[in-house]
C-alpha cells in the first residue's frame, strides 16, 4: 500500500510513523480501559482487583486526551486508506473501460 507518491501531503515513510503511533496509542489506551474494566467487574465475576480498577485514575484527563488523540490518528489513517481505495477504484474502472472498448 505504500507507494512512492505522497498521500494527503505525507510521504510513505511519514505514513509508516503515523500508523505506528496510531497502533501504539490504541494499544495503550485499550489496555488501560481493559485493566479498569477487569479490575472493577472481573471476568465473569472473577479476578476483581482494586489496583486494576483504579489504574490511571490520577491522570484521567491525560488518559482522555491520549484516547482522543488516538481516535483522531485512527480517523486520519482511515481517511488515508479510503483515499488509496478510491485511487485503486479509479484505476480499475479505467482499465475496465479499456477492456470494454478493446474486447
């Protein structure tokens, strides 16, 4: 999916960094949410833990900001992927038109 041209003004190498940061932020924020949920409710009622339930509660505004940033980066990554999909669709339609005219 990484070509030599820029998409939305970013080079393929920059998109690699954006995707990596997006994945890491999503992983960290999801792990924190999972820890809080498992700590407070457990898994089928087992494994409740007060430390897990309160993990990150002191910096809840920072966690909320990280989660918002993560969602924004995921949205930009999805926009990039949609842009690439539209470009691929344009190419396939162009080749489809050529095929219809030739054969």
